[in-house]
């Protein structure tokens, strides 16, 4: 017995000793996945799992399937999006009705929300709480809601009933703004939720099918609506709307032609970027009209975003093989890099 | 111009066969009672595998189970008992046609057959015909055709067969078959019912197959009446009603329910003598589905098709030549949640020619042209030959052009984010195969090599507005080798049967040079049965090599070996009643395997069966 104990303590000592040695560096990195880009890949439609790819800041290193690598389990089917707070990432898998919570830099699992979700879409943290848009049952156009998640227990803390098809969700102060794209149908409003009372304070009408939105430095909310597609037999034009977030009223609207359906609104260097047809267009925040010529042409992205003078756009290829992340220099308009990521890359995030 | 050329071809067909019409004499009953005579006469260059009654008894819950262990066709099962589609010789799931008593019954909506909606024991025999059969059987007969045939017998008899079975996952099955015949009448009915909780354990996890329960019923009624020495009327009917929940996957739960109703009806009148047979057929096929995305709610989407066929078939034999002309009019109506009323009229002319020479050589030339209301149909041709070099050695070869027509979904679908495309073309393919068979009293050894080039394969992809549409996008080359080895030996009170099949398949996307997804390179099935007096023991084995699940071949499912073991004992009861009691162990090695990614198949399970023959 004694010998065994002695051996065990010796063993423990060796482990401690080596661990100390490893932790010797002057500045502790937050994790393997700090300082880089995260790409959420939806995964194959119908069955299988979505994945997360990590790309180092200089895009020299690509790690695919990092969640599985760190946690030896799958994220679930159709990884729709990732939400973040300072230390955590919230990965939303809609068919699996699940949100996996990880340390955003180590990607070690912290917990999961598995109850109370019904086709979850996007996640934000506001006022110390998590807010998730949910389509509810897709056959029911009146059961859509925003779920409130307790960030200590990862349990559902309540539901805020909203109109059809809540999709993107962004936060400013104690307000969250929900764009109602319309689930399998179409809708045209932004819900403003007060996170102190957890009630819908106001709805603002925008263009049909709002697909992306962001805040500029002055605090205005820009909403890009794609318009109803032609197959609805009621095709409508895309609309870019600027919303004053103090009064929550519409400041300005920019209308596209009826057959134009823009998407992927991004902001970089005080300029708005969006995709339309086979081009990417650029418009100054102070601009008073929509641009007529494309900044980049002959491109088509499954999703795109801009950051620090670069455009990141994904190619889902045939939707049944690994997609690419393409990086363009917005000044030279040249493609500078193509990186292989996961199946149907649908979200790009900067860690 | 184009139309007048087509009509000219059809008229030529009629003329060619009528030309040789001559007077009659004796009966060729054996042939006219066959429901699918083309299979007998115009499959010269093909490998035909008939699955015997004893094999039908073993795996008979679904056509999937039967063929999985007795052919080298690959099955994609979305969970046991759920939707099941095939890859035959590496072709896609719309490129295998299921032929019910000579009629192509692939779904008009999807172009495919769900092999779990066919209960094979309700049919007299199941035949696998490898390779193209577009001229004879129409759309989708590219990789091969599966034939379901009812048998007729104009002999005095009365047989009844009752089967009861119980197995793991609370699976209950009852079936009843009865047939009665006399010199000039025949009637037969059958019913097959299966219900299962299907909640098998997902091996390697603490979870079960949720929402996978199903309940299926299949009924059948056939009748024949011999009016006189020259005229026969036959009637065929079968209905399948399936009520299945769709099981979830390893990563996502499911609440879906899927209900289908398929009804098939055929009336055939034959007028015949020694040299000629005239058949006039009327068929009515109905298919319907209701899909409930959430079984706890009342909303569902639906679709149905009604298909009416008139077929005139004239066959004439003289000396060593057999000539067969077929004219067919086919009208289909489809409607559904996502398909506004859509209609298709199709008129086709087929000419089949077979010449048998004295020296053991025979060859055939077969042609088909269609005029279709909503797409352009290619001219189909097949040329085949068979040479029996010696009594135990035969060589056969075949070259054919085949096609797969766009489905109603491909053409007319209108739904959220997806639309059919009226400009989509039929998929077309050229193929060649050569085979040899060495036969002796105890064994048969066969090998076939084939090569298929398929063009304009239809795929759904998003267009520049993000709307998913059907387009002709891919060209694929398939080639492969098939080998079969059968061994039979009979002793005085025992016998041994050993069947083995091996397939090597390459199915390559011409653009990316990658193997297509869900096509294993190697597939082996092996069945061995040993009978001693009233006992029988058998084992079935399936080996499938790994399969790619992504088109860039970056991900794959590992290969597997699955085996079943069974024991039968037959008893003679009172009043000449025979009873067979059997126990079968499925997935003997308790192998954790998937043939569709993230959808595990059942663990080791048992089936107990009693069959009474009166």
C-alpha cells in the first residue's frame, strides 16, 4: 500500500512539475483559437453535423472541425450562427434545437441549451442575458418567439412572443433589435425589445425580408431588406433603411429596383458594403443615393463580410462538399487567398 | 418536321409487325400467363437473377431487406424501415426502375421507388435484371431494373399460406396468401401487414431510434380467365398503405410522419396462337403522399399522381425470328401542395427484334421513340447478342442508350425557395457490357464488365437569386465488374446452396474525377443454406466497403460486414398442414453501421416466424 501511495505522489509531482514548466510563458494566451477568424459551417442538409473552422489572423493556419477536436462530439445539424460575449461563444444548431456554449478562445464546452428552443436562429447577449430568435413550429405563423437564456444555468428564463420569422438580432444598450425576415414566408418589421422589461417596445416597418443589419459608429441602425422574391408572385424591391435608435424611427430609406434583391450588409471604414446579383457594392455612410456600379464584379458569395480593408466571402460550391473562404483586398480588388473550410460555410466571425 | 418524323417511325413499327401477321393454331399459354414476357425474350445480353421462393421467405419485410442481402445493389436507408433508395451499378436513385408485372411504377413525382414501400412476399417472384432497359421499360432503367411478377396457374389447385411473426422492437407481422385455380380460371389474394416500434438502440450511445415506428399493409388480388383456346383475360391489383414516422438522426430529433398510398391496377387481354400474341393492356396507377412535418399538428403537405396507360403489344414469331411491336399511350396528372395541376401525355412506339441462329448465336435490336408533351425525349436503342459456345459456356454482350425523364418535381415544383425548371432535359446514358457464364450441374460462375456514360444528370442547385432549381449539371462515367458464384449440391437427405455476388463499382464525376457519394467501390453478398431432412440452417452476409458522403471525397462512412443467421424446422401437422417454424438473428455480430451518414442501423435483433401451408 505504502509503495503504491508513494508511486502515486511521485507521479502527481511529475505531472505538476511539467505543467508548471509549460505555463512558464510571460503572457498567457487565452486559447488556441484567439486572434483569428471563426467560420461556422452549416453542414450537410438533412443529416450530419455542422462544424466550426478556425483561421489564424494571418490566414496561415486553418483548423477545421475545432469543436469536435476539443470536445469529441458533434455540434448538431445546421449550424446557423454563433453569438458571443466576452469569454463565451454560443453556437446555434437549428434542426438539433440546441445551443452549444464554449469558451470562445479554447472552444472547450461549458454547457448547452437543449430545452425550450424551436428552430433557433441567432443569439446575442444583452443586459447579462442571452436572447435567441426562434421560428417556433414552421407550420404555425403565430408561435414565433425570442427565448431568454440564463447565462449562469444555460436554462430558458422566458419567452417573448414576436411576429412571424425573427432572424437576425443585434444589441445596443438595453435594447435588442430583431429583424423579421419571415421564416418560410416573408415579413417586413424590426421588433425593438427592452431588455429591462423583456417586452416588445415597438415595431418598425422596413422593406420586405430584412436579411442583415448593423450599427454605425453614430449609433444608427442600418437594415438591408432583400424584397420578396419573384416566386412569391408578388415580387418587391430591396430597401436599405436607416433607423435612428434614439427615437426608433426611420431616418432614411434607399430603394432598389423591383427585381433587385440585395443581401449581406457589412460595414468597413465608414462604408457600407452589400451583395447584389453578381457584384459587391460600396456606399458611404453619408451617401445620399445607392451606388450604380459594383465595387467588385463577377463574384457570388454564400455569405460575406468586410473587415479591415478585406472582404471575406464564402463559396458553398455544390452544397455537398467542403466550401471555401475567399479573401479579397478591397483596395486592389484582387482575391488574395482561398481557404478550404467546412460544408456550406454560412457565418464569418472575428475572434 | 420533328413530329412527323416521330409519327412515321411509329407507323413503321405497326407496319413491320402487321406485315407478318398470319393464321393461328395451338396455344402458347405458358408465355401469355407471364406478366412480363419481354423479360424472357428481349433480355438477351443481360444478367438476370431470379430470387427463389426460399430466399423470399428469409428477408421479406421489405424489398430493401431482400435485395440488400441477395444482390449487389447499394441501399441508402434513412433509418431502418424509413425511405430507402438505391444505387445500382453506381447510378443514382432515379436510375433504377421498378417494374410491376411489366409496368414501370417509379414515382412520377420523384422518379424513384422507395424500396421500403414494397413488401416482396406478396409477389410471386422478384427478378433483378442488371443493366440498361430503357427500350423495354422506359424511364429510369439505366443501372438496372427490379421486376415484381405475379404468377398465374391454370391447374386445379387450392393453396393457403398463413404467416405469423414476432420480433425485436415489438415487430409483428401477419400475412395471408391464397390461390385457387382450375383449367380455365385462376384467382389469388394476399395481404401482408407489419407494425413495429422500431426503437432500436443506437450502438455506442445511450440513445434509441426515436420516432421510427411504422405500420404498413399491402394487399393483392389477381384473377385470370381463359375464354377459349385463343383468348385470356387477366386482372392484377395491388395496394400499399404505409404510415411511418421518420426517425431522427444522431444529431437532430424528428417529429415527422409520412403516409403513402400506392394503388396499381392492370387488365390485360391476350389473343394468341402459335406464332403471334396480341396483348391489350389498360393500367391505372395512383400514388399519394401526405407529409406531416410535426405529427402533433394537423398541417401537412401532399402530392398525388394519377397515371393511365393503354398498351398494345403485338408479337410475332416465325422461323428463328421474333418481332414485337408495342404502342403505348400514357397520361399522367399530378397535383400537390407544391405542384399546381400538371399533366403529361406520352406516346411511344417500340420495336423489338430477336434472331436466333442454329449455332447457338442470337442477337437482338430494339428501338423506342416517344413523343412527350412537356420535354424532348431521345431516341433509344439497344443491341444485344448471346453466344452459347458450348453446353456450359455462354458469352453475352449489350450496348444500349437509356434515359431518365425529368420528374414532375423537376419540372413543376413551386415552393419556398425552390422551383422546378421547365427547360430541364432528360438524363441520357450510353452503356456497354460484356459477360460470360460458365455453368455445370453443381455450379455457375458468371462475370460481367460494364461501362456507362451518363450525361445531363439532374441536380437541384440555387440560381443567382438563391432559388433552388433543377438543372442538368453533371456528366458521370461508371464502370465496374460483377461476379457471381453459385454452388448447389444435393445428398440423399440433405442439400447445400451457396450464392455469392461481388461488385466493383467506380462512379466518377467527369468534372471533379471524384467517386460519387454513396457508391461503395466493393460490395459482396454471400448466402449459404444447408438443409438436412426437416431442418435448415442459413447464413447471409453483406460486406460494403467505405463510402464517401461528400462530393469532394473529404468525408466517408466506414465499411462494414453484417450477417444474419437463421434456423428453420418444418413439421407435418394433421390434415396435411405443413408448418415451418423459424428463428432468425439479424445483425449477428451486433455491428454498429450506417448506410446513410448519422442514421444508425439496428443492433442485433431477433425474428420468430411460423408459416402454415394448407
